[in-house]
C-alpha cells in the first residue's frame, strides 16, 4: 500500500507520483526531489515576468516583494479559501498548475489530509527547489509545461492555478489541459489579475503590461471555461483579482 504520510527521502520523488504521468513521458528525478519531464535546455520565456520566475532570483523576489504586495492590495484567495472553493475533501488529489514557490500547494496538501495528495507543477527549476523546501509528506513536484501537462486523463479530483495563465501565450491551451486531467465532477479554481477600476486597478494594469502579462476581464475566465464542459461556474472580482470556480460536468 502507498504511504502518503512519510516524506520521500531527499532527492527522491513520492512513490505515488510517477504513476500519474502518461506512460510515454520520460521523467527523471532532480536532486531537489521533483520529477523533471522537460528537456535539459532552457525553456523560452514569453515575457519579462516569466524571465524573472525562471531566474535564480525569482523565488526570493516573488516571496519577499511580489506576493506580499499582491496580498496587500489585491487580496487574492489563500489556500484555505481555495480548498473550500474546490470542495477539497480529505483524501482528495489536487494539482496546482504554476505552483511557484509552493506556498499554495503546501496549504492544499494540508487540506487534502494524510490520505490525500497535492502535486505542484511549474516550469521553473528555481521555483520548484523553493517549493521542495516547504513540501509536505503528501506533496509531489513536477517540472513541466502547463500547456502540455504530462499527466494521464482524469487523475485529479481538483485543479488549481493562481497567477499563472496570464503569463502564457495561449491561456486556453492550458485550461484545456487542466480540464483533461480533471475527473468528471471535479472542481477547478483559476485566479488571474483583472482589469478593475480605481487607482489599484490602474496601477495593476500598468504593472501587468510592463511584466508582459495579460489582464483579464472580470468574467473572461468563466467564458473560457464554459465551452470546455464546466458547470456551476462562479466568478468574483475586485479591482485587481478575478477568481473563478467551476465543476467539470459529469460525463
Ligand atoms: C506569479 S507565479 C505564481 C505562483 C503561485 N501560483 C502563487 O500564486 O503563489 C507564476 C508561476 O507560473 C509559472 N509558469 C509560467 N509559465 C508556466 C508554464 N508554461 N508551465 C508551468 N508553469 C509556468 C512560473 O514559473 C511561476 O512560478
């Protein structure tokens, strides 16, 4: 029987992680303990923000500057709110796409309980090394691309992605992939920066444009999810952040 309660020894991945991958995906384990499914050469960054997240300074700048600032002015949902919006029950499996330094993944792992599992996927090795430092025993990490997820179909009960799809050249491709790996009846949570009003919204829009990220309209993610077969879609937005929860309709 698979034991989720003890951490994998340093430099190894949890034994339950590899079976979630598609059979044809070659994966090697990194010294930090995440599974790497991408080729060795550097991944191209589509914009300024992603150049930063791929760099060695990315995790430190994100944790000490960007995340506190966004929390202060944008009030994005934390892991507790996300777990509740995803209806994460003990024993559930959850995927965090673009997990960055793993703060949210670790919170979701706690919400999923000893019998549950949380997987954080990111394209940035420095971010994953930081995530490995806060990993919980029931947490696995994968270096991969959100637009071509390495997982089998319908292996997760819930999928979460915060502050990630706006960086991508094609957010719809990533949403399609997240839908594929989610089981019917499973829940998704997508958090993005949005075009709000007021001073906060204006400053956020300039910062977003400088970073090269896309700003979404308050209901834009909902409109992207509907044709992918989601129901029970609900979005709420403030001047800076839009959060959308939805359920993948039963087959
Ligand atoms: C702004 S950070 C957000 C981190 C985390 N989700 C959070 O909210 O704290 C965006 C993350 O998305 C990752 N990312 C960007 N493009 C990606 C891609 N194509 N596939 C996987 N991760 C990606 C970046 O490396 C970075 O760690």
